[in-house]
C-alpha cells in the first residue's frame, strides 16, 4: 500500500491551508489523484511487459483503463456487499430516493453487478454499485463477482441485518484485509428495540475491533414497513392497529457525505493505487513464472548435456573440469534470462558456494560420484554404458541442484535473501526425489548412448 496515501487520509483539511501567493491551492486529494493517475499510466505504458503476459491479464488491463478514466473524471464508486436478502438493493434505492435497483422477496434477486449515479451529491460524480449475495446457493461465480467489485470500489458498504454469521465475518475479513475503506451497515434496525440495538452495537464493535472503526458502524432502516400492534384504549379494551416504520438512513447519508467531502479523491486514489500495486504484483508473478518455465527447460538441457558429456568422457579427472564449465555456462545463460548478467568469475564463485553446501548436505551423492569415477578408471579408462550412465546421472543431478539454486538466487535479485545459501540449498535438495532424478537421468543417458551406438552418424 502506498505510504503517501495512508499517511494523508484524514489530513486533507490541514493540507489545504492557503499558500502565501495567489496560486490556487491544490488539495492533497488532487495530489493523490495525480500520483495515482501517473502510476496507472506507467503500468499501462510499460514496454518491458511481454505481450503474452499482457494477453493473459487482458481483463485486468481493461479494468486499469476504466479506472484511469474514472480517476480523470473524479468519480467515486461505492459498492454494497453482503448476504442475500439483508437489504442491499433496498439500501441503495433509499439513498437514490427511487426504486432503481431490483428488490424482491425471493433470494438472489440481484444476479449481476448494477451501477447507478447518486444524483443527490452535488458534483454527480458518485456511483452506487449493487452486487449479488455472498452466500447465494449455487452462486460461486456471483460470489466471486461480488468480491471483485468490492475490491475495485473506493468505499464498501458491508450490509448485515443482525449479528455476524461466520460467512459474513470471513467475508468482512477479506474486504477489510484488502485495505478497502468499509462501513458496516446494520440494516432492518426497526426490528430491534432501542435496548436491543445498543446490545447489538456493543457485540459488533467487539467482533470487528481492528477491522471497523466505531464511527463506521451504522444502523439503518432501508424500507418503510407497517407493523400490526395491539394497544389498550381508554375503556380498557384491546384494539388492533397499524404502526408505520419509516425509512431511516440519515446517519448513513451524513457519514458518507463527511467521508466523500473530506477524502473522496484520496479514497479514489488509494483504490487505484491498491489495484495498480496488485496488478503490478500479478504481472511480476506472471513474468517470473514464464522465466521459471524457460529456466526449467534451460536447466534440463544443461543436465542432459552434462550427463552425456560426463558419461562419454573416458578420463575421470576431466569429468570434473567439464562439469564446472557446463555449470558455469548454464548459470550465465540463466542470468541473461533473468535480466541480471553475471561474469564467469561470479558464476564460478556461485558454483563453489552451492557445491560447498551440497557437500555438507548431500555427501552420499558425491560418494556415488567418486565410486563411479573409480569404476570408470578400473575399466581402463573406457566408459562403459553402465558405468558412464551411473556417473552421468550423478552429474545430471548435481547440475539440476546447481541450476535450481542459482535460479532462486537470481529470482531474489542476486541475493540469498534472509535464509542464506545453506537453507536455500537444503530446501532445493528436500524438494527433489534424488533416487527418482538419478533413475530418470540414467535411463535418458542410456537411451541416448544406445541410439549413438546404433546410429553413430546421427
């Protein structure tokens, strides 16, 4: 989350002090919008992002363009969120002053995202968004849609009609955990007596401590209702009557106006920056995934090349020299793939570090390597298929480990991070089934050697 936004929310009035010259003051909200707009434009115009990554994130980039347009027009989006039938649509209709959003006694009446302009606010730049219920039966796609809308909104009205259910509590944690400004609205408040409302308010404040500020817990009645009551007349007789329960959303309107007036532009900028940061992270993860995929193929090619080279080399000592050259070439290749070129000396130093840790953590593998070398020497320097394949498989395995560890080092920006080389190597070794790798490598090398023997010209 951008610090320049977090540090300034709620500070607009102080920042708007008139300057000494005649230049019109620029509010912190305007500054935030400008910074957020520049951030989105940089994200859209970044030529370093591969076309296939842009294509895979096409919908996200479309949303960025829409968000950029929203920022340039100074619009603020307010979304309702909550279970089915808590009165989300009714609440928006009450704010709008007309029945625009569909309301029904049937569960799941809101089946898609709807948006309407809130004309009552002076600049007409406020839009209200209705979403499907989060607990809709067979409505996983609608629930996902509701989460996405809440994550794109500048302000979320999380609507309930009583104490929080587990589904509501988890959803509220998700929304507030994404740092989206959220009001908790207890709708249908007319069902509770004043004492019950006080008790419910106390319970909800306790449950949502750290998620919802006390001033953002608001009780509303979004629909007028008629209640049948029994009262006693002056003659002592019970008489049935009707009591009207009017719409009451004044507290919500006041809170929304206060927030929009003080921080509306900053909220829009915060939302845009959060989304831009999220998308930047997604882009980085996709690019890293592509690099890892290409890196995996590169490492495998070097594993095969080294395994075969070692298997065919009749001189045991030369095996180690060939292995070092191949591993260094692989690391240099990987460094170019990750955009972090390194010299051959750096590659050699990295190999020594990795192999040093491998000797400590996987000494048995290198024991096999030495036995294979001895067997090769014992055959008069002639690399038989069986002996050569065994030593080649060990070479394959060592290159696989070196490649994986080097890739981790490069992915961390040529750094071991907080864990250091030992734990990095240990984690890579634990992730590999050594016996399976050796078996697979040996079989591939033997297959290659057999093909070479049968087709020496190929």
